[in-house]
C-alpha cells in the first residue's frame, strides 16, 4: 500500500514538473506576432542605434520632457525596470534582442491591444520613435549604446 502511494506521488510530481516546464517554455518561446505589412519596411536609419544625439533626444522623449503625454518611464521605469505591472523588462536582452527594428517600431506606433501600452504614432514623429528606441536599447547593455546586432532574424 505504502509503495503504491509512493509510486502515485512520484508520478504526480513528474506530471507537475512536465506541466510547469511546458508552461515556462510556452512563455519564453511563444512566437511574436508578425509585423503588419505597412511596418515591415521600417528600419532604423544607419548608425541610429548608437548615435549620441539621437540617444540624447530619445532619453528626453522617454522621460516625458519633450511631450508630457509621452512618458515611457512612467510605466517602463527610469532605468528600464518596469514600474507598471506587465510592462516588459527593458534591461533583459532576451526581450530587447528578440525584437527586430520593424517589430519594435510597430509596437511603439500602434501599441498593444488590451494592455496599457497605447500607440504613439499620433504623438511622436517617426524620427522620434527611432530616437526613443535607441535610448531604450541601452537598458539591456548596462546603459551603454549598442548596435542591436544581438537580434538574429
Ligand atoms: C501606461 C503605461 C505605458 C507607457 C506610458 C508606455 N508603455 Fe510600453 N508597454 C506597457 C506595457 C504594459 C507593455 C506590455 C504589454 C504586453 O502585455 O504585451 C508595454 C510594452 C512595450 C514594448 C514591448 C512590445 C512587445 O511586443 O513586447 C515596447 C518596445 C514598449 N512598450 C515601448 C514603449 C515606449 C518607447 C514608450 C514611450 C514612447 C512606452 N512603451 C510607453 C506600458 C506602457
């Protein structure tokens, strides 16, 4: 009897492990939604990821100094540590390096339905979106610019 119970317990622990493993996998590896056709050709201007002037402007936008209605830091945190529940951790290269420039540009432009992430295409110019991306990109690299070549299509 005791042997049988033990066997059951092992089996249940095994299935719990498989289930949680599967869930972790689903969370890490869930494919990103495809970039809509109208955004597929949007690409970071040459040198834009590391251009000091672009990054400086991006920082001001991010912090809400350019337009008080655009304050990325109010949710994503001053240093990329999310302050609003559910906002992506911008310090994690697993997030930053998963996004193509087109994907990233699209998400900032249109936002994400049913989340606090609203689109900014009416409050930011395309150039400003590239700048804020260049700034955001640094969070995953200890606050230093990098060319985002960690992204592999
Ligand atoms: C009101 C809060 C809020 C503000 C302001 C905000 N975000 Fe977000 N953002 C979120 C949340 C929440 C998510 C995660 C949405 C989800 O569940 O996928 C997110 C996701 C993102 C993502 C990840 C996209 C993805 O598909 O995973 C990027 C990039 C991003 N935000 C950039 C920005 C930038 C740049 C700004 C400022 C121009 C900004 N956000 C302003 C709340 C905000």
